[in-house]
């Protein structure tokens, strides 16, 4: 990608901090490459994926091994009431199973009898299993699955954000090109009107034509000058609007200088720059469209949540077994007579809260499915409408080009007739006005044609390749 030259960098209001040089022509491809790389919204889109990766890392933390140490001691009037040490190492696993290793060492005069252990402490190793709610899905599992879905969804949403900012930037470039072309049109006709005025003024001085004809020629020059001045004002506005999309590294905004011009022959290059495929079936949504991918992944996340809620209709049953030994080496020889085991059971009688949450989850999924079908249908129609627009504007572009050629021929013929004394300045001005209108109409149709291509780019959810 070429470097943009002659860029005036404005930072902190009116402080001139840096200046680079731009080529005289800022191409559409170069412009979009800068927008994609440096525009704040495009960079924010990249942050969404980083945030999703961070959330996935946080969800995986639910399966991290954990060390717990609980130490409690009481001594009063030289009497040791109790000295309790309980340390545990836990390893959570996927299907509601938790592996545990524990060491206990307790002593004291007023120690609770159930805490009595050998003098050198008591080792235990065991497992805790959820055979009810948490066996096939639990909060840790649901959080991890949702985080993975959110990460993939963030990729689609990032692409949508980049696509949207590139679409808006392209529209700004097309408007800049339209106003610049208008200024070129008015500059050319102002030059023609000026030459015509000077010729008529000379003929009037020689007495070949009435002096009043110079007034009409002067009015024509003034009209062209007014049109040109308005076009210049519009060009300044569009140039500033375009500058909103131009940034450099370190979040440095830039403003184009007046000598920078847009690319003239842009229409043949738009499809390549916007990465629009050569063959697309009208009304057919491309595979992996980011909009539909985001909605589909949102549905998956809702389904994970529904499964978690439906699992709460099951009772909470937790089984725990721990093998006990005085020496860690004895873990190699399993003695069934030394153990600690337990079971916990919990189950609400009416399940009104759980059933209500399950209904709400089902309704949310139905709502998301309806939204998916609506968005899919809307995309199909938008893509079809964009194709119809492109076909129409392609035809209109040919007609407008032929109209400009015909009006140019008529103006040329009228000027030749006037040189023979068979026409008038009024007829020439009339022919020229029609030619100006045709040129402006041609420029407007070109702008609408480019708008339609940008709209197709937006509806297809395309992300151009960076150069």
C-alpha cells in the first residue's frame, strides 16, 4: 500500500503536530485500506474479539485446580483450647466430578470429638460426584460453552462493524467524487462562457453585433461563476466529511489538503476494491454471512442456557467418598474400612420457579428464531433489490452518456451556425444549459451506481482484503 502524501495532521484542535505528503490522487483502494487499518471503529472491532478471548479465559478458570487452607487456633490463660488445620486440593472436571485430596491435623483440650485425628494428621483422597442436576450440565460447563460461542459471535460482530464503517467511508468517498466532478464540470463551462464573452465583446467593439449581446454573455459568465463557487463550497464540506475517516497510527486524525483529488475512473475498480464476487445469485445470501452467523450463534447460546435451566428440574444429589489414611504411602494399598462418605439431596416440591424460568427460556428461543427468519428474509430482499438497482443504473449510465454526446453535438452545431450568422447567443446558452444538466445528471447517476455497489457490499457482509 502506497503512503499517503501531503496530509495535514490536526491534533488538539488547532495544534499542528505533524505533516505528511499525499499524492495528488487519493485512490479509493488506498483510502479504504487506511480506514480499515487505522479508523477507531475498525480498531474497536478488533477489541471485541480480544474481550471475547478474555471472557473465554475467565470461563476456563472454573475448571482450574484449587488449594484451600483453613487454620483456626484458640489459646487462653496458657491453655490450648484447639489448634485446627484443614488443607484441601481440588480438581474440578467436566461432568460434575470433583477430585479432592485433604490433610487434617487437629489438637487441643476442648477439641470437638469428631475432629479427633492421629497426632501426625490424617490424609484423605476422594471424589465428589453430582448425579442429579450437575452431572450432564452445570454452571461451569454452561459458562465455558457460552464463552466459546461468544468468541465466535464476536468474530462475526467484528466483521459487521468493519463492514459498516467501510460502507460509510465508501459513501463519503463517492460523495466527494460527485462534488469534485461537479466542480470540474462548472470549471469547464465557465471557461467556455468566458471565451464566448470575450469573442462577443470583441465583435461588439467592431460593430459586427449589437452591444446588448455582451450583457447576455456576461450574465452567462456570472451564472457559471456562481455555480462553480457553490460547487467549491460543497467540495470543502465533503472533503471535511471524508477526513473523518482518515487516521494514522497513535489515533492521529488527518485532514486532506485542497490539492488532493479523488480517483476519476473509479467505476471499473469498485468491485475489486470492495471484494465483491464476480458471480453472485440475486437474492441468495452468501454462506457464513456475519449477520446470520451472529444470530445463529446467539441462538446456540440461548439453547445452552435453556439446557441449564431444564436441568434444574432434576433433584440435587451429591455423592462423596474419601479414602482415609495416616500415611500418604498407604494410598497405594486401598483399605475399604477407612473412609468417609456422604450424600446430600435437595428437591423443591412444586418447581414453580424452575418451570417458570424454563418457559421464559423457551420463549426467548422462539423470539430469537423469529428474528433470525425475519433478518434472513430482509437480507434476501435487500440483496435482490441491490442487484436490480445495479442493472438499472448500468442501463441509465449508457443512456446518460449518449445524452451528453448528443447535447454536445447540438451545442457544437449551434456554435457553427452562429459563426455563419444563422443562430443567436440565446440559443447557444439554451443548448449549453441542457448540456450542463445532462453532464450533472450523468454524474448523479454515476454516484447512485456507486451507492448501489456499496449497498450490495454492505448487504453481503463483505470484508475487503487488506493490502
